């Protein structure tokens, strides 16, 4: 049985911190950024994550959560994404406009990547 | 007064010393410029972005340094015709900054040097062959047609990739300055990483910004070669020719 999951860091995520700082410099007024590796797992996967430093969330659907944009390589492995979850300064998930701006200005290089937004 | 070259150091840059060394060896007046002294960059006449892992390749190789404040000066300088050279990670930064191939606006990448086809790091000796008319750019003006330059490919993300229309524009626009080649100058089977069009280096339309993935500075002295045990190991070797052309262009003004 294959499930979609998001694996993120429990410990401070320097990459997410750098993304947040750079997005703010680029005029995207995020409050907080979370980063996850998104992908399908099945019962044959022997080692998925390290619970000492990773948090795993099983996803209800194979699409981004509220405030999240998934970035996939155009010629990379199927069903593998980097998920960037953006929150506004008031703590609410970013809306579509903010996600699109963040993807356009930093998170997605359209030459080699595609962005998937929540429905 | 000689033109001055700034060799930029971003957090995570690691190839600045050998780059500085060969630039000085060929007669360029070159300085290291640390990211904390980026405000001095406008004083320089040319910029070199060396190899390494600037900002740990966070998000994508070159993505974060492309928005570093030092790049504000590099982009401005490039628009004024200053020579800008990027090597390996430096080349990735120039692509993320949109300076090469330069077919789109600034800071909007239209191509990338991305994951090798093998999906892992490679380190091997290569040659790159000049594919443009040498007069197309000050970087190449001193070279012969079809000049062959030795270098070391040391990267996990060196494959040129873009959508088909952009690759066609890159090819037709004369943006591919060097392709991978064998030691005899042939190109069959020479590309080590699956790079589109065999591309090893990209040039902008104006000819003043060059992004090269392999490291010619790592074949700049005989001590870079395990086979060269005879003679003066400190003497310049083949890769020095690449920088000699750069220095000649700078000093010619």
C-alpha cells in the first residue's frame, strides 16, 4: 500500500530559515517557512526517516496542504517533491498569491522545476 | 593602471585561493573580496565567482547567492560591460542570476546547471573546446579557433538543462562558448555529465559574462597532474591559457 508522506526536521531547519530570510529580502513577507520532503512510501521501504530528528506526517491526499507549494524536478524521480509551507506574519498559512510569488522569485527555477499549488 | 579583478567569496565558497593564484600568475591584479566587504566591489573592473558550495547550495545550487547583496554589484557591473567569470558553483550562480545565457530578465533563470545524468558527483580530467569565433568575447579573443583547454570536472550538478525552446535559443544565439571534448579535440563521448548540447560553458549575448562548469584553475600548474613528475611542477600548465586570455583582455582595457 503506497501512502503520501511529508518528512520534515524536528530540529531547526537551516534551509528553511535561509529561504525565509531570502524571501523577505525579495519582498515576500513570510513569517515562517517549513520544508518537507514529500513522496510516496510503501510497505517495502525499510528505512524512511530518523525519528530523532525527523517528523513524519501522512497526507490525506496527493496534493499540497494549505499554505504549501510542492516543487518537483522536471526530470527527477516521479512522486518526489520538496514541500515549502509558508506562513504569514500572523501565523496563518500563505495564500495562493504569496505562494506563487515565492515560487516565482526563489523557490522554483522553471527551467528545471515545476510548482504544484493547493487546489 | 592595471584593471583590478575581484574574486568573490560567498559563505561556502572554497576555490578562491587557487583561482586567485592563477589570476596573479598570469599578470592580473586580483584580490579576494569577502562577503563582508561587498561594498568595495564597485571599485573593481571585473569579477570572478569561484567554485564551491555557496550557501551550502540551499534550495538549489546558486539560488541563494544569486540574491546576495554582492550580486547587486556584479549584475550592475555586467550591465556596464565589466567582465564577469563564473567557475563551477560560480557558473551556477550566474545562471540563477539570469546573467547567462541572458535570454531573460535579470534574476530570472532560463536555464540551469543541474544534477548530472548519473545523479552523483563526478571528478575527472576533461578538455573543453572553444565553439565560437574567438572574437565573440574578450574572454576568448586570445585563443585560436577550436582552442582546447584542459580542466577538472568536479561537480554533482553540472548538466545544462532547459526547456527545448530555450536550448534552441541558446544554440542559435551563440551562447555555448565551450563544449566538452576529448584530448584529440573530438567531441564524441566526451560529455561526462549528460549536459545538453555538450555544453561546458555559457556566454551572454554581449560576450562579457562567461559561466564555465569545469575548473581550468585546477589544471593551471603541473602539480595538478599525477602524470607530470618531470620538470618544474610549479610551472603553468594547460589551464593557465584560459586565464591568460582573461588577463590579456583586462589589461587591454
